[in-house]
C-alpha cells in the first residue's frame, strides 16, 4: 500500500470524517503479532491537519469496503457515539454457499466467544449477547464447478465480532471463502466474499445522513456476476 493507492481509495471526505475503500487481506490496525496494517498509512490522509485520522470502527482483515475514519478527537468522539448506539446503518454484500430458500428474513441468534484460546472466534451461544442480522436475496447462481451460490444483502442490526460470518454459517449457508466458519481451506480459494457495501452516517444536525457506497472488489466480481450482478449497474450506482 502506497500513499497514492490509499488516496485513490478515498470514497468520502469532509472536515470530520473520511471513508476509505478498505482492500481485503490487510488488517486495519497492528495486532499483537505485528504485520502490515492499514493504520500505518493513515499519515497520507491528514490533508493539512496536524495528526492522521483514526479508526472509528473495525473491519475484519479479509473484509473489503467502507471503513470510517475520524479526522480528529472530537470527530472520533462523535462517530464513536453513533456507532455505539447503533445509529450508523451498515449494509454488506456476501456471496454464500447454497443459500436460503426464502427471499428475505431475520437471523436472531445470540453470539459468544468460542473459547479463550481462539481469540475473537465466535459461536452461537444461548448465553451470549443478543445478535440480529436482516438479510435479503439479491441473486442466485452457480460457480464454475456447478455449486449453488446466493448473493445476499446483509444488514447487521447489532455489531458483534464476526456476526455476519457466524450467522450465515449457522444457517447452513457459510460465506464463500471463509476459512474459519466456512469450508475454505486457509490460504486457498477466492478470498472471503464479504463487502462492507454501504454506510449511512447521521453526522450533522439538520442535514441528510451521509451515504457512502464501496464498489464491488475484483475478487468478488466473478461470483457476483454468476448471481446476476452487472458492472454496468455498479457504474450507474
């Protein structure tokens, strides 16, 4: 990642907030084991301010799409409250294995930590925290091997770690390319087919919420196309 590449991924900018199109395969911040992370490049996004922006929320390493940054302390404080109180609307796209028979629905399954040795891995747990995901079928198709695929729009009504991945897997339609909760072998396959497609942030009083949309990433386009997505629609959007 170069400063130029990161600037080219800027989807939205104002005095308080930036939204970046995060690429899949890079952590948003430095973990305990170190390694490349997006946060290390935020100095390229200062745009005249004395300090770089900071993360207002998180996305998994292998998730692509809309990542919200606050440009200074007061902005981060305001954004943090919006995320904490569920006032930021988030929409994801996923391509899943097989898929639901219905056209839409709600997954209402509490989630808890898998065990202390697995870090942030999660599981459905009756004693866990309430977790809800609304879903809608956007299209259906097959991969090159003839296996059924479904393109879903997912709206997390709560913000639990790995919520969408665990919820989809628990319903019997794991997200394609998921090596933790799905059938993908680590380091193989098409990559996680999960995109943070859209965020809607009510940042300013007496103004409409800010709506930002991320494009379909290259590693998802083959399977999205198999399910009916068209690049012409993407351009029009």
